[in-house]
């Protein structure tokens, strides 16, 4: 089968021919409908040789949805043809966090090892081997080609918003920095979970801000000093209860610290890996800084429920697997409006 793979450090991914995997005991083979191309793949491909302990090559793609193809020996609960989305951060299944459904925070060394990110094969191929049925969530009427990004862009944004919902009552403000795939999701999740809050989107691109508005942002601001002033105006000088930085580079983190509020949440989701200076007066007093990674299995079930009831929808652009390299190039150039999704079986 065709697979788009991470072959060489600091090189673009490559299309290769690999064998179709055989599901072992408890495993499930998925026929891939859609595999999202994520910014973190670009960061991964740019790593210095040996920066991570995993070995190359492996197949990219950690935002996967499709149809059950074959159930491995002893695997139960699903049948061939069932449309499913795949939970991405694969943990040990046995530690306390895993048993709480938080496999994103598995406590076993070397885990979680998400397919497509950590050395095991992901879904940018005709078929994906999933280690356990506990990672499969039924999609119902949702099309796997449209739904795939919900398992990362959707779930990551959902988790980052949900942990701060108690701060977002009437009169509150949430600032979303970065209106790409994750930001667009965060705006819709804020609308769904915190309907009274004022949502402010910030980006460098006027096109992305237009999309942010159409997805429910009350204000859309071009990054810069004026945006900082405007947030201060909206919040009567106090700052925002929640600032989500979905980019994580120096200018965005600096803005986040300037517009966050005393007792607020400054949440870093973007993997830009810049540094946030922390001292007595900045970020504001008792403003909690967190860097959540992905989300939990129960939260993915909630994300799918929101999508099934039409409350969130990912803007997707489809690419054939032969065009996967092109999709990543477009992503790198900032030319993907929402999420690029590779459809290996179309
Ligand atoms: Zn991702
Ligand atoms: Zn675990």
C-alpha cells in the first residue's frame, strides 16, 4: 500500500510502498478515510537528527478516521465497515491516568506513543493498525474524511477550553491567538461550552480572521500593539479570563502575557517552543500558565457528540495521498484555510 513516511531527519516526508499490516490479538485494522496534516508534523520533520529516541522510518498521520477493515483475534465490539475515529495518544492502558481515559498523560516511560508521531506507523496510508479497540470511537453519520481532524485539532482545542470553562461566565473574555485549524475549533468550542463569554480571535492573516468571525468570534484582530490595546478596552483594563496561545512563538506568548488577567488562565497549546518570561508581575498575579497536551478519551466522545449535533465543524481541504507532500508544503506556507486532510483510499 502507499504510505507517506518520515524517512530522514530534516527532510520532507516521502511516499513509499509498504506492506498492509496484519492485526494481531486485540488489534484492529482500519481502512483510512482521512488523515489530517498537522503543524506538529512539520515541527517533527524539522528535528535535528537523533533529537528523539524513536527510529526512522515510520508513517505520518496522527489525526485518523476511517472504517473498520479487520478485527484481530479476540478483538470485539466493532464490525467491518463501522465508521470510527481513532484516539491518538496511545498509552499503556494500565496506569492511573490511562484508566481515567487520560492516555495523553500515560505515566509509563516512553508512553504515550501516538501512531504517526512517536515512531509507530500513523494513518497517512491506505490502512492503519490500531493497537486496541479502546481507541476507536463510533462516528455514526459523520464522514471519516471530514471528521478526521476532530481527534487532534478538535480534541486538543476542546480540552484546552473545557479546563477553563468555570472562568468564562457572563462578562468574561476569551482570547484565541492563532485562527488556523486549532483556533477555528477553539472558537466553536467556546461558543458551545461558554456561550456568554466574549470571544476575541487574533491572527496575522485577514483571511483567517474572516473565517474566525464566521465561526463565532465576536471580535477579530490583526496581531500587534493595537490588538493588545483593544483587548484591554474590551475588558475595561482587566484583561481576559482565558488566553489560548495556539502558536507559541515569542510575539504570541508576549501578547498572551499582556492580555491575560489576574487569576486568569494563560494556556499554551502551540508547539512554537518559545519562552515565556515569568516574574512577580508578569504574567498577572495568580494567572495560571498551563501547557496541555491533546485530550482524554471521554473528551473525544464529547467532541464527536458536538460534531454530530452540528455545533462544531472542521473546515477541511482534501488531498490525494500522491499529493501529501504538496499538502504539507501548503501548510508550511500558511495556505491551508482550515485543515488539510489526506484521503488515501479516494
Ligand atoms: Zn497534531
Ligand atoms: Zn498508562
